C-alpha cells in the first residue's frame, strides 16, 4: 500500500469525496470522524502541524485515512487525532471494512520510515471500546518494537432503546419510573412546552440562545465557552449539522421562557446527548432538565434510534435513566528508547 502525507488544510477539500465514503463503512460511534467535524475542529481549535495520512491500495483507491496532527508537548513531538480531546467524544482511524489491519500496518510502517515527520510518541485519545484500533494497533506496534499501552480514560453511558417510550420506562426501576412520570406530569400541569429547532427557524438566534443557557448552567460551562475557539466552533458546527439534519436542538419552556435545552446529534441508529443548558434559578422546582431528558428519549425512539448515548462522563443521573457503561481509552505508543 502507498501513503500520501497531507500537511495543509487543503486536505479537507482534496479528500472530501472519499472521506465520508469511508465513514459510511464504520460504526455509528464515529460521528466525530466526519469530514465536517474534523474540518471545523481544525479551523477553530487546531494546534500543531497537520499530519493527515491517506492509505492507498494497489489500484490507487484510498482505503484508510488517519487524520492526525503533531504538536510539541514537554519538548516531545506527539501525534494526536484531530479533535483530541475536549469536544470530540469518540475518535478513530477511518478504514474500509475488512482492510483495517492492513491500513494500521501501513500507517505504522510509514511512521517508522525515513519519509515520516519527526515524532516521539502517539497519544490517541477518546478511543471507544468497539474501535478496531484497540484490537489491532497495539499488537502491531509491539511487533515493530514500539511500546504500546491502552489506558482507560473515561466511561460513556448509553441506553439500548426499545420500540416505545412506555417500553423504555418499563426498563427502569419502579421508583425511578414513578419519579419520571410524576415530574413530567407536574411540568405539563405547569404548562411546559417542548420545541425542536429546524431549518425554518432563525438558526443563529437558536444557537445563541442555547449557548446563553449553557453558560447559565454552571461556572465551568461559562468558562469553557470563553476559551479560544469554543463558542465559534459551536456556532459553525451547529449551523452545518442542523442544515444536514444531524443536529437535534431541543428546548423546554414555561410561559415562553426557556428553562432547559439539549444539543444532540442524530447519527444513524444513535442519538448522542452532546451538551445541555439550564436556567437553574428560575425553574429548579419543576426539574426542567430531567423533564426535557424524558422528552428527548421519547423523541429518539420516535426517530427510530436504537441507542441513546450520553457520551463521556459518569454522572449518576445517566445510570438512573437506565444506562450501561462503555469504556473509552487512550492509546499510547512510544519508541522503545523513549521509555
């Protein structure tokens, strides 16, 4: 196989047509590997030097893409995946189905060749437990006299959805089922309204309202949105994913005043709860966050989703909502002499 190295943002245009063709062959966890996400992340949050590798088979067809970049960390040149780490929950290498081992082998051989950029180690974050990278890349690295370690990074709770909302409630413990019904009923008695933003709405205004509510939620979220590139990233990725039908922006209001909002991505059979906003002062007694979550799960089932993915974080409420945990890992590879 042949490797093409791309080191400028032009790569996102040059590989535009093949990129999401490869995405079509991978798991629904790989939403964050889409060309749209990767391009937008690099534009607003990128750092270091692009190091995107396209793997070609004997006919010249691209069968794999490793969207990496290299940055200096503590005097060492570290290879990371575009999107690492805070705003991209799952990251991977794109590969044609059935060609994964050959793609990983070709990538390693290239990175160990004289054509490779200078590097000291790999720190590939946010690798989901179902990624083929975990199955194959560490063993291949060790066979090439590299040190490879898989470190548990976080957990990612998710719910397997049944065919109806009532069926979902029946999966929960009796006490929790009763609490959700009671909170939903109380909110309805107090005039709660649910809404979903669509392309006919003022999209920029809707995104800004969400970001305002998100900042209102906690000091940590407010600080996050003040960091370089974060608000601009949300605004651009929000406009683009709403336009292509992947962003599901839900809100719950009382008397026309927003009380809670959820920023979700619908990708294939999976609804992913990416972030949320809450007015904690005005409506706390009506539990708007939990009430909106029940509506969100009901909406996901109506859309035909098989999984409701809470993404990374071990917050207790996720497990009260019936979630089970998947593991997310960091894959560390180093040259033997560096250890």
